[in-house]
C-alpha cells in the first residue's frame, strides 16, 4: 500500500494531538509516512511539533517523518491528503464573535448566529487563499475540511474552485450519537442514521439499530422526553447543550435535532446565564490551549519523561476513517456537506446540505432521501440557506448591503436595527480580516 504524505493545515490547533493519536492507532489502514504541520502561527506550530515528535517516540514510531512549516509550498507540494482545521483570527477573534452579539442580547456563538457569520467572513478569505495554494502545489490531493462555518466554507469553495477535490465534514452528529448511545444503553456504532439539514442545523429522520433490526428513534424520543439527556463527562457548557437538546425534543417530538438548533429555536434560553465578560472562548484559552502549551514546555525541558498523555476521540477518528475510506475505496457511510442536487427533493437545489453519503476513491456520493422533508424544517432551512448565500455574495461582491441582508435574515436576529448595529461593530473588530464592504 502506498505510504501517505499528510499535511495538517492549522497544525497548531488543540485538536491536532487527537488526530495524530488516531492516525497512529490506524497506521495499518492509513499508512502515513510524513506528517507536515502547517500554520501561520509559528509559536503554536512549534509547540505542536514538539508534542507530535514526543507522541511518535512514545509509541516507537520514529520512522514517521514530522516537519513544521509556515510556507505553503513546503506544506502542500507532494501531499496526498490535507486535513484542514484552520481558525482564521484564532481564539482572540472568536472571543469577539461571542461577545459582540451577547452585548446586544443575542446569541454569541462561534458558528451560529451573527458570531458564526463574522467567523464565516473571516474564514472564507483565509480558506480560499489556502485552497489557491493547494490547487497550485497539490491539485490531486484530497482536502478533508473541518474548518468552520462549514456550510459557508463549502459554498465559497464551490463558487471559486468547483473542481477541487474536497470533502467538508463535521463530527458533531457522531458526538451526538455517541452521547445518546451511552446515555440510553445502546452501541451507536451499530446505528445507520438518516439525517438531513445544514451544518449545525439539522434533524434525524430515523436511526436504524442493527442489533435490534428496527428504527429506534421513536423509543429514543420517548426516553429523552421521560429522562432528558444527562451527560456528565463534559464541561458545564456541554451539559447545558444536552439539556437544551432534551428540551427541544420535548417541544418538537417528531425528530431528534442537532443540539446547535437551540440557538435558533430558543435563542433566549440559549443565552440565559451567559457571562459576556467570560465566554466559551475564554474558557478554552484558559483550559486546553494553556494546557497544551504547558505540556509542550514540559517536553522541551525533559524529552525522556513518559507521563504525558494525549488521547484520541471522535474528532480524530471521523476524519481518519474518511481518509481511509477514500484511500482504500471502502464506501463507508458518513454525513458530509455537499450541494443538494436532489438529495432533499423539496429544498432548493443549490443549497449546501448535510446528508449521508458513501465515501470512496471518487469522493462523496450523497444519498437521496427520495421524499420531501416537513414544511417546518424546510422553512427554517430555506431562510438559513438564503442568509448564508447572501453572506457569501457579500464576501465576493464586497457588498455592505448583502452583508446587512444576511445579518438581518439570520434566524437568531429579531430586528434589522440590531443587525446593523452588530454588523457595524463587527466591521471595526474584523479590520484586516474581512473584505472592505462598500
């Protein structure tokens, strides 16, 4: 089997150790020989280089080459796969995405609401620039993208690079399924879920359980209504998210929703108790960002220590399994973000949707639902699709008016007046990141 040259774009990310741990655990089906860490933040990239070298040594895999670079040609030339998890503006700009809307009493979140739209306008510029380098230096490489907000990224790439070899995917649904399985005594690895929506904006249509040979979604809904969803292995923000997911099922019991829908269906409840002076971005910077920096410094001081651990998880497993399915033509089933083109029959054909697909050597082959989705879900999705497309228009056309329309149409926003106030504040906060809107 061919030995793989892999680039992790956004190599300094806190998620990189989990991805690499998963790679090392799956070396037989995805035989990586070279890992390139690419990041414009040289300090974070160096920290991760130290950590990854340590991980390889601990596992006795010193034969795998690791390099770090801030130069696109060095990063991408000759690559077979590129895993993208770049965060344009870093956590400092995520902090602004969260705090500016919260100051106006609206949802402050990194991928949802106006914070997500601010992040989208930043991400498109950085991601499309990176894609231009990839098309120049590694046009045959597969790009597996985790960069958020994924629906907006996917739409912008579709317009600028329609023939790029890219699959946009999100591991959130796998995380939801794992929580539901563990909470209610199922093995979610035995599930064949039918799911439709936009990224961070969708619903389960059914969940077929192989062990019992039936759709168990009705009984899952009953259990959620009776007991709620209590997930004690996560921090307070995730405990609240799964509490709200249970609440959404109680109010709308026909389907199981993606937990992020709380920001659109119950925005007032979603921000209840939020501290505008200390948001999720602050918690991450004070938590896992600081922790990884400290671990890198510990390794620098003592290369021989053996007590520093870096685990794997859903995030890493999902992207490695997808890459393996491409490499080995396995036709494994994933939920991916693709142009609709009939997958959801009664939704506009040019929408970018998240649906199941088989992934093989050709890429992603979406599965059509062959029947209409409910009007309630369709109506919510149509409005969000229109808002996202207006935002992408605003980016390409450098249009203030299109950006204002997108902000106004976002379903977390009650008023064009507030949309304009937040847009104007965000233009100032994002100077140098956004295109100059006219």
